C-alpha cells in the first residue's frame, strides 16, 4: 500500500493494518519529513485518543491529514505505532 499526496509518496508498506476501512501504516514506513505535529486530538470510544499530524509537501499543508494512537485501548492494540491518512491523501 502507498499513501500519496501532492505527487509524493508519504508512506509505503506491505504490512498495513486495516481498521474501519482505514489502512494504518507502520510508523517506520512513513517519510517523517512530510509530517508536522498538530495539537489536534479526538477520542474514539473503543480505540482511545488520536493525535494528528499535518502533511506538508512542497510547501503545501494538508492540516491534520494523518492520525495515530500513541496509547490505544486494548481492543485496538494492533494499531499502536501505526499512522493512517485521510483528507485527500490517496491510499492505494
């Protein structure tokens, strides 16, 4: 699987974890230079608290387009150390 935005591959892995239709990429498969930390958080009742990154490529920012669970709840333990994408990031 690949995550692509603004013409650049920002993540690539053969071992994504699919939860609720979203591909979670292992953290070490993501090109960190394209991520900027965000203060945004959301809470999922069964996964826990999500933290966000903005995706920045070629000077363009896609705010909060990546998320992760640093300490997921037990039922979502498989997505620990994984990052997912949305908001126009193409995952294929």
